[in-house]
C-alpha cells in the first residue's frame, strides 16, 4: 500500500489517499459489497482516505452542506481514480454520473 498526499484547495489541506494492492482492493470490495449505495460510498471513503476522520472532517464541518457534498463527491472520485478495482459495481456508476 502506498499513500499519496494531494492538496485540495477547497479544504485547504492535504488529503492522504491510500493506493491499495490488488488483494487489498478485492478484500475491501468483498467486505462492503452488500451495502447500500450511500453506505458503500462512505465505506470506500473511510477505507481509502487515511486522514478522513481528522483533517478532512474538520475542514468539511466549516463548509456549507452543498459545498461539503460536492467536495465529498470529488474525494470519492479521487478514491476511485487511485484504486480502479473498487469501482466495479453497478451502483457506483450511477453515483458518478448523477445530475
């Protein structure tokens, strides 16, 4: 597993993404595969973003709800881009292409 730090100007912090090995990604998908779409996204965010409960949560609290939701969508897209094996689920595709 590697960790990449990417600066997110909207949050004014570095988000630390975990890049999972193929075996780790498969076990993560098996673990969260039966959850609803919202719970699935939350599990992916919590599993892939190293500092989500500390720095990211603190920065999201000071934002408006709509801005925080857009930021979470962007963070989720980053999780999927860095761990492409975690996107192979039909629910995921509808989450990425919503209006």
